[in-house]
């Protein structure tokens, strides 16, 4: 009698939520850099010492970098794209997945000196968050409550782009 070993791969949706896109509360918390509900924690990343580095990686110049737990975090610019730096790795803004209704606003460059840098955690999900008010345009008028942001899932490394009115 022959024995045949058969390997069966079963795909089970991950109930832990590691790969799920961030929900509305997590998005709002990232954009505001403060928890919008008790189940979310926000850790602000303060850029005490900011530096720059030419030829940082993959054709990018790091125009705004600071240290977080001994690794580089920040913003980089290349000839045709911009990127976030998280734990010494480059994440191109053009690769960000638009999340929800961004009212026609597309992923684009931002002024890193005006941005809020944080980590948001909800359950088993953690996101590196960068939020901005479109280079100061959000300071007055009807656009004042619209923020943009990038949310990088620290486990899956999927990056999302959002633009939202934070009053809603």
C-alpha cells in the first residue's frame, strides 16, 4: 500500500485584523495625532534633532530624518517621487493605496516640517502615521479642517493615503 502525502493549503481570513485597512476611527486618530476613541493609543514621534542626508537610498535624498528607537524615520525626495522613511526603509508615496473618498485629492508631496508624526495602535494593528494640513492651507477658510495623511501598516507594510474633514 502506497502512502501519498498531500499538502493542503487552507486560506483562513485573518481574524486578528493585521492586514485589514484602518477603520474610520483609526484614520481620524492618525490625522489628528490624538486618539478619537478609547480603544486607540497614539504615540507622538517628536523630531528633536532633524537632519538631512544626500543619496540616502534607492535614488532618494533624505530631506527630513530623525531617530526613533535608533532607526531613521522621516521624508525623502527622489527625481520623480517622494517617500516616507520608516525604520530605515523607503516607502514611495506614489505606491500609497487611496482609502475611501478622498474627494479627488491624490497622494502627493507635503512639507514634513509642518507634519505630525505618530504611531497609532488599535488592537493588533499598528500604523506609522504622518498627517498634514496641506502646507498651511488648512489654517483658515473652509479648507481648515481637511487633513491629509499617510498610514503605513507596521506589520504588512501596506501604506494608505487619506484626505478627510476631521470634523466628521
